[in-house]
């Protein structure tokens, strides 16, 4: 990450959304879910089933997607892993959870990182007192690969992330801002994070590194699953390249604006779709299905829904180099499941021309990415991963 002459004072929006009180629809949805899961939970107390409480204070929708595949495959998890789930919502005012959580064998905990770290730690401590026999696994569903609160590693058996730095020593470093991406834009583009909720990241102790666990990313989310897949032949794809992504005014702009500018330079001789306006989901999906290549720049994190929607649409995914991350499903392996460009998008023209000129090789990459994604959407990857988590913390036998 090259340096710069010094920071420019640009405003940087908060890294995490403030927890919102549940709407009437939210409360009704939660009630229906609890009426479905409560009988199974109580029956599990009279059997050999493991009881796992999902405990959340209602984080952002992206964070909550970390639990979506567990709910989707709960019957298979019950049959294969002898495990049942029930969701508890932390009261935002008191921090209390329902009394039934005390019977849990394990708790999958998720707390919104916008609140003060001291309050977050009190919530975890209160939860430990509520269910002293339960093993706590912290599900950190943030967009980036960082760990905002190093303290959770001292209170929980595992810290489960959507993506992890491949070089785990990065967790013992201090970044400008919350993660490696904020550090990059601070050093290269001179953006200050002095007024951000996370002006600098806090290192994880070396002893806590073995508690980091790679779970699954947004490829397993409900949003991606609803997008659906297609095998539209290349001959029916009228557009060469598509880029549909907001370019915000905050710190994310330097990560996205170069992609737009690079694509604009290609627009005079290729059929491209530029992010010139916001479109509805039906239009967005139709555009993706009619495109050969989809560009997907970084945002608050490296991974986003668009990556996997492009794969399901049969596009070649083009991303900035992701070799610094581990994630599952991994549709980001250069030359295998995606094509990569430099972080400044300066080589986009060469990458696009190479893949448009070699449709056979490009199709091979597209199909490999689809296989990787479908392995997790089918539940195979998620169920196996969750079983490994249970074994790692001693709640299930096996390798």
C-alpha cells in the first residue's frame, strides 16, 4: 500500500449503520419465526439434539445475511448434525434476551459495531451469565475482513468471518480506519478517518488468531439465491461489459470511480452499460443476463452481492485483485473463477479485450465460478462448514 504526502480532510461516513428499532413487519416476522422454531427447541431438550441460539440485536441486513443459510438449511442441519436453532433478539434498551436462551448449548452472537465497544462487551458478558453452560461463537458479518472489536476473541470460542486476510498477521497490525481498504484509501488517496467511528483499527493479540474462523460470504445470502441463474448463450448477450454500482461521495469513491472512468474509455468501441442512473431490480437483472462481462469494484468491503449475481447471470466477473483474502464460496481466483485487474483499474482494457477475444477460455472460467457458487447454495458447503465449527469448539465429535 503506497504512501502519500499526507491526508486530505474529506468526510467519511460511519462504517456501520445505527441499529434501528424493529418495524411492525419485523416484529410480526420474528413472531412467526419463533412460533415455528419454539416447539422444536423445547422438544430438543428431551432428546440428543444440540440447541443453538442465534442471538442478534438486529444489525444491518448484510450482517444478518450471515445467518440466512443456517435458516435455509435448518432441516438438513437437524438431520445431519443433530442441531436445532432458535433466534433471540437482544432488547436494544436493556440488553436482555428471552429466558429460554439459558438452555442453549451454544450461542451464535452478532452485535452491531456502531454501538460503544464497552456496551457490546457488557452484552456478551450478560449473555455468558444468562447461559453459563453455552459456548459462544461470535458471528462478525461486517462487509470487510477486519475485526472491529478484538475483545470478542477473549470472550468467544470462535470469531466467524465472511472473509479473512490470507496473511493472518494482518490482524496484529494497526490500520488507518477500520480495515485494509480504509488504510489503502487513506495512504493512496489522502482521505482522513480522524472523525470516523473507527479512526484506527485495534490489533488482535497473537494468541487470538487461532480463534478466527472462515465461514461463508454473501454468496450464500437470500438476496443472491433469489436472483436465480441462467444459461443464456453468448450469442444472445448484446452488451460487452456492464457496471451497475453507486459511486458515493465518501471514502468508497476512490475505489469505484476509477472503474467507471476506465469503462468510459471503452464505451466508444464496445457495447457497455455505465452506472449513469439507478435502475429497478428487474432491469438490473435483465441487463446482467444480456452482458458478457460484469465489473464489480470494492465498496465497504471487497465482497458484495453483485459478484455472485454476475456469476449466476453467466457473466465473467472482473474484480480488483483479491489474492489477499480467503473467502467461501471463492469465485475470486484469478484465471480460474474470475478475471482480475489492478486496484486502480488501469489494465481494464487489456483484460476485457483478452477475454472478449477468447470466448472458450472465458466460458470455462464462468462455468467454474458457477460450480463453486452452487456448491454452497445447495447447502453442501454451509452444512460442512457449520459442522466443522461445532467440532472445533467441542460440541460434536469427529475430525
